[in-house]
């Protein structure tokens, strides 16, 4: 057990910064999605995170577990397409491994890894997908595997997360070289090659926020 603790403030700041990120990057996500999908990824995320933003002050009073459950539910309820509900499920499961219940308590880094694990697992389950299918899992799965293996090998928490972000970005780049076997881009066949997956792109930038906000 390490004594690297991620505070309640950290977990709230991540969501605040994701709201800002989505606002700044929505055109980019939509541009990627218009190349191989239906061009709504940025708009969908914006609708979801705008709803989260509306309720944030109220939810901040809750513990991390309930806070993330509310964030996830808002995304699940408000966002169309496929990646919105997948992110919604991710955040709803994300808080579950936290054992502390107090509204001001954070999580240990070990718990943080389990939180990421729960989130990625539900995306796999809901999407009936794994890596190599040109989806957000091409970012999430290598990132999670790297996070766990680096940390277990003794790499300090924030550094392990930095390596996880790098692995996620490599996974994102890899989506450029493959056809889609899940989602709307499937029908494009070979024509999807040469394009990044929009969900993998937003996932890589989301993970970077989790990393940058770490103390
Ligand atoms: Mg779309």
C-alpha cells in the first residue's frame, strides 16, 4: 500500500476540467466522427457535460462514489449515440471501488486503479467489444494495462499514470491503421483506414486530464 492519496478535490477537479476539455475540443471530436461516423461525437459529449455542469455545485457535496454516479447517470440520460452512454456507464462504475464514504474523502492509488478497471470493464461489457475493433477501448485497455503493470512494478502513481496516457495515445494512433468491427464505421470497411476513431481520441484526452490533475 502506498500513501499516495488522491483527494476529493482531485476527483471533482477532473470533472470540472473534462467539462472545459469537451467545450474546447468538441469541434475536433465531431470532425473525426464526420470522417467515419455520423459526426455527432463532439456535440453529444457537449450536451452531456453541459448537463453535468448544471448540477456540479450540488453534487460536490456528495462523496466521490455518489458524485461519479451522478455524473455517469447524467451522461447516460442525456447523451445519444454510442459513446455517450458508454462514458456514462464508465463514470457510474468508476466510484464503486472506493471504500471510504465521507463527503471529503478521496481514494488510495490502489483504489484508483480499481476504479479505472471497473470503468473499462463496463465499457467492454456494454459494447461487447475489446481492443483492436477501432473503438475507445483501443485507448482504454492498453492504458489500464500499463497503469497496473507500471504501478505493480514500483513506478510511482503519477508516473505510472503518465505511462498509461502514453500507452493510450499509442492505442489511439493504432486505430488509424485498422478497420472497424464495431460501431457505425463498420460499414465503411477498408475506407475507415487512415482515420482515427473519435471515441478513442476523446478517451485519450480524458485520460490526460486524469493524469494532469494528479498532485
Ligand atoms: Mg457518432
